[in-house]
C-alpha cells in the first residue's frame, strides 16, 4: 500500500487501496509544495512554483492516461507526474536547486524552472524511441498558453495514423492512432489567443485532444471576472459544442474538489475522446491555491478574507480526506499514518536532493582549497584567502558562480608575482577545468550533435548534363518535393493553400493529388497552430514541413518558434527534438506585408533553429534535401522573385544537398568582398559586373545560411585577399548586416586584414513601400552598391573616382 507508481485499475472499479494510494500521493504532493516553497524562502533556491490545490483532479486524470499518450501541460502538474511515476520526490527538490545532474534532475538538468517536465523521445542513437512503451511529456514552457499549439500536432499524429494505418510502419510503429494528447492549462491562460486558435483548429480538424482547464478563480492577482467573459470559460466555449452532423468539441465541467465526480467525468470523457477522436474540454471549477501563485508573493495581498476562508473549506485535499472518512474507506488512524509516511518521504527526499546538490562540486572545491593553501604558503601569508573561501562554503545556497568568481579574482591578484608562477598555473588549470565542466552543464545542445546534425550531412552538388533543361523555379521545387515525398514516407506538409492549390506559388503543385490529403493538406489562417502542428507531429516521429505563406506572417507564430521550438533541444539537454522545417517566402517583392525581411528579429530569437536564406529555388531545394537527411528544425525563406525565374533543372533533383553554413563564391574578385544572401546576391553580381567595366574587381559571396554562418571562414579568406568588405541585406540598419559584420570581423578576426572601413548596405528603417519604385527606394539596389564601393575605394586611392565616374 501507498506505493508511488500505482497500477491503475479500471475506472468504475476503484478499490479502497487505490483511493488510499491516491490520498498518499495527494498528501505527498502537498508536502513537496510546502517544503519546496520553504526552501526558496530559506534561501536555498531562487524561485519555486507548485501544484498545490490541483492534486485531486490530477490524480483522477492520471487514471485515464495510457502508455503512448502525450502530455503538453504546464507547471502545476506535479501530482499528475507523481501518479504516473514520471516524477520522484527527490527530483522535485533537485529542480528547485537547479541540480545539473541528469540522474537527479532528468526533466530540466538545471536549465529550466522547477515543475517543468519532459520525457525523452530519442534513443541513444538519436532516433525516435518506441513511444508506445512509455508515458510521454512534451518539454514544458513557462509562457502562458505556450503548451497549446503543439498539442494540436501531438493529437493530429494519432488521427493521421488511425485513418491511414499504413503509416504505422513508417513511424517505427510508435503510433497506433488510439493515443490521446492531454493538455493542461490554467483558467487565466485561456485568455491567450493561442488557446482559442488551438481550440478552433482542433474543432475543425477533429483530433483526439483533451484540454483540462484548472480554474482557481485567479490569474495571479487578477480575478476571473476580468479574465473571461461570463466568468466561465466553459460558458464562453458553448458555441464550440459538438452536435449531430457537425464538427466541434465535447465540453465537460466538474468541481475540482469532488474526487468521485472527477474520476467519473474524466473516465467517460477521455474514453469517448479516445474512441471517437472528438476533442474534449474539461472545465475544472472551484479549485484553490493554498500557497499562492508562486514564491514571488503572497495571495493574502489580493484575496479577500471571505475568499481565503472559502479556500480553506474547499481545499480538495481536506475534502478528499473527509470523503474517505465518511465513506468508511478509512479511519482517522489510517489517514494519520498515511500523512506521517508522506511527510517523512518528502523530508527524506529534500535532504537527499540537497546533499546531492552540495556534493556535485565537492571534489572541485577541495582541489581549489588545496591551491589556496599553496598560494598562502608561497606568498608567506600575503595572499591568505582561506577564510574567504570558507565563507563561501558556509553560505545557505552554494553556487558554482561564487567559486569561479573567487578563483578568477584571486588569479588576477597574483598574476604579476613571480614567486607564485607554479601556484598561478595550478589555479589557471582549475579555472579552465571548472569553466569547461560548467559549459557542459549550461552551454551545449542548442543544436543536434552527431549524425543527426545538419553539419554531418555530406554535401552533394547539383549535377547537370547536355540535356538539362531550364524550367521555372516553382517547377524545380515541385519536382524536388515529389522525390522527397517518395523518399520519406513520414514526410507531411500543411499550411494555407498548401494542399489543393499546391501553395500560392505552385511549389507543391500536384503533391496532394499524388500523395493524399493526409500528407499534403490545407490549414486555416492560423500561423501559431501551423507551427504547433509541426512541433507535435515531429515529436511523434513525423517529418513535417509547416508552411507560413509569407515571411512577414511568421511574426504571428513567433512565440511558438522562439519559446518552444528554438529552445527545445537546449532546455531538454538533447533529450527531446522536433525537427520541424518551416517553409516560407519573402524578401524582395512589393508592399509592407509581402516583402519584409525581419532577419534581426529571427536571428535574435531563434537560436536553436537553422536559418536558410537561399538566392534561388535550386539552392532552396538542396537545403530541403539536406535538412531531411538530418533531423533539426529550420526556417527556409524562399525568394519570392525566384518562382518565375528560369533555372536549370539538376539531373539529381531531390538528391543533391547544399551544405548549411558554407558560403558560395558567386564571382571571384581581388579589390573588394561583397557578403550577402537571398535575392540581393543577384544585385551584388550585377553591381560587380558593372564595376568590372571600371577596372574594379569585386568578389561576391552568398552566405546561403545565417544560422549556421560560414563555418569554414570562407569570408575571411576572401577579405585577406581584397582587404575590403561590404555587407548587404534587406533588413533594417543594424540588423542582419550587423550580425554578419560581428561574425566576420570579431569571430573570424577579419578586421586585421582591412585597409578600409567595413561598410553595410541594409534596407531603410521603414518597411518597403508599395510598387516597383517603392521597392527601389526602400531596399538595396545595384546603383547604391556601386556608390558605396566608390566611397570605399576612395579611402585607399583618391584617384579611383576617375575610374568610377
């Protein structure tokens, strides 16, 4: 009795033992919340957020969760995770301390907040696991509502396989089509647009998605009457209620303190969702938050005395205890024994987690102590830092930062003392090793490593023969995708106009008719959940291409891209990956919302996602080929002007691979280097040809990808030859040109080889104006490139003007 990984019985056959087990887990979870909060207030951690008040509905919900199912939840789900055996009490405290040991803290490894859970979807070789053998949880995000978009894709995977059973073998048989995707969310977060977008998309698509809304009446201090119309999210959503011969959702409502009603409601609702694949919403009302929102404040500041009294009376844990006593399932002695055991377990877990955290760098500290003693002896006591070091060890909360800061300052102080050279060397080695180990903890796994990395894909150039023909760029893409859909049977794509029309520029022409609506499909105008579909499907083993019609509209999906997809590999320390390819188009066309190039925004917020900026459709096709051989997320921005431009069709269409991070020299030169990408490559080549008539030799480099950027330092080699560089792009001043300049001048150390000031030629500060003239006066053009080169060349040769004008 009172086990922590209970075998869940059939619903409606709830035994006394199972009910008492649930009470033990509920009480244990509450103790973890209480002790965790106390640890923060005692100074052993900086922040904590817990699941107190939500214990009872989570226990009832866990009874319906099967192996193969997926959770996309939020930071109140600790009881749910305990009930499934996905959270050990020690881990609960290790999360708060930020323990970097993945055995003690497998969900975050010290990189994420506490109560942010994850399970690995990858095996030791980086391949998708058999996900049917385990309970699955997508890596949590703090952004309120951020868990919703990917929930759609997690559920869609089941629908695709149920309706197309032949897909099972292409997904390593880890999807049967009977799985449910569970999403948990606080009532206040339902005010977010991504919540409504997900609910609407799920209702349209009819996918097995269950959303559990925990309603405790507040969003931090803001009451529900200021959050939600009619003060009830289930009332607001009534228009979505599924009726006969319509799509829609099933809506359930239940009080969060009513154990038996919760068990019955979840049992029946999830069973129906699993069987019919009709999405379901469970509005769990009258919940409490005994400890307040988080450790950052007290709820007594904003809740009335009457409300606080009500919360004590309707605390689900107390009412569960009352039900156990009144139903005759337990007496007070039995429940007291259970409570004592839970308290002991929680305290034991806290002590074990704290001891382990302190011992994480005990050996390193002992090594540092020995060096400090040697420095004292070698300096005849002049540098006696032993007491200061001991004070660090006596602090309430130990940090690696404090020890490293101490060591570095000591290193600075003894730097010039010749009699301490040996000690300084030892200290330097300690610092190097300590920093190296710390970087392993905090600064790796932003991108995939090993054979699934894009950098591991062997390049394969496009090949041509005497019979090669010229076709429109759109046809190159469609022929390439045709090969890819044959080659990768788990490849799917979706987006606005992607399916029936074959996208607005015909790059997917004929793909839906040939490969089916389950693999090539249309989506509504809902960019956030298009990206969410991609994330969820990728987590379950699909290779999705999520199409956003124009680059400017990527902004609508920015939160899901930045908060979720870009950080997934990093925040899970490589345990979870979602290799979504985001296909879009942009750069030079016409108008404010169809020709933007917000590269600075993408570069600043999407580290963890590769950023591909091809100059034409052949390059774009080769990038898709590379990305699908690897398994990493990427954004590919196809050039809008390229679809109707003729290019030669490679004979190895669908097979050739453009290496990411490797620039291509489009035109060799000796006087100046142009660094650019996208459609500006064509402008740069034209300007270089014009300059050649004046005796100026310009080398034009297409970087091809901004993330990764010039891994082999091709640009540096060019600048060593030309001694001058001009960076050109369509972003605002200080955007991608500044990024490229930093990469080249600082990282590649190209500044040492310049004999003229480096220059940038970005677009204007405003968005591009409409029309041909609007574009010309908003963005770089051939004449502007020519003029800047004239200015740059004058710096080294005042007579050069005669050549240029």
